[in-house]
C-alpha cells in the first residue's frame, strides 16, 4: 500500500533515515523542531503529519493501527523510529510488523497502559484519562482537563496555544482508545534492534508505564527530569540520548 503520496511530510538533512511520529494535538513541524539540528549529524529526519492532523488526509479520529501501516511503509528499506505519546503506539505495532527494517526505536511516554498490569500509579493515570474521555464538555474545557490528566499544566503553555489546538480535540475524542488492546510486546522483545523508552520525570503513572514497557520489550530506560510530557521540547537532553541510541545501532 503506497501511503507516502497521501501524507504530508517535513524532512531535514540527508543520510540515514529517521521516521518521527508526533503525538496527539500536534503536527510534525510543531512537535519536532527542537530535533532539527540532528540532521547535521548525518541523518535525514522524516516527520509526517498523522492522519487527522495538519496537511495529511482528514480522519474522524486518530487510529494507531492505521498509523502503524503508514509508519511501516515510511521506514522503507530501513530507518530509526522516534515516537511521542499516542504516536508511540503506532510505532510499536509497526516495529513488530517490520523488525527487519527498524534500526532503532525510541518511545517518549507512550500511553502503553496495558503493559503496566496492576501498578497503582499507572492505574490512577489510566483512570484519570479514561474518566475524561466521554465527558460532555466543550472542546476547550475538555482540552484543559485532558492536558492536566497527562501531566501538562495548561497554564505553562504559550499564549494562544489552547485556542490553536482546540480544533484538533475531536480527532482525539473519537480516536481508538488506548486502554484495552494489548500491544505486540513479545515480538519487540525478541527483535535485535536497540530500543529506548523515555519519560519526562513529572508523573508517577507515566514513570510506571515506561518502566513496565521497557522491561517487557528489553529496552534501555531514560528520564529527562523536569521535561514534562512534551519531552521533545527540551532539545539537547533528548537529542543526546537519541544520538547515542542511533550510533549504538551501528556498532
């Protein structure tokens, strides 16, 4: 299935490919601008708008299984994959589908809630997000509640940000839920490429989810303290970890 012509892609640099998958309420250009300097290290960064976002085809709701098909094609003959939040679920499924084409996999606070079992902190996080999902509220009010549940303080965001992303809220609210379907963690655990799971040091629930996922897929574990959920916006601390991961794949 040829999807490349349908998706809007932002690309920087030349060299070994890195497919970058944004999370909810974002676009490729918005989410990965702090990683653009990595192109100077000999990489071609390929960041695409997921379906329902930006200039890619419209969608009633985001769907990580559909994202997985797009990612599996975008990696081509081989690429590193970096994915944030909801985008990480599609990356996990794609990497399990095409492990031979994945050079490395970096996951930034993916909501891999089914991996955490009975951990109390993880369950509180899941319950908080799930309770908001079907609330009867305006998109703006729902957005503020949702961001708070995943660990982003709305008051800390730039002026005008909430108004800018509020039109994206229906894509999230109508998306494929993240708390029921098991992820293909066994297939990832047996894959030989290096993996990294990163948290932002702001949520006991996300820490627990990231710990559990890393253990189940045999991944390295890192924390960018104080980053919050939007780990990619820290720039250098994350970029250094990504460079180490990418270079380790060639050793």
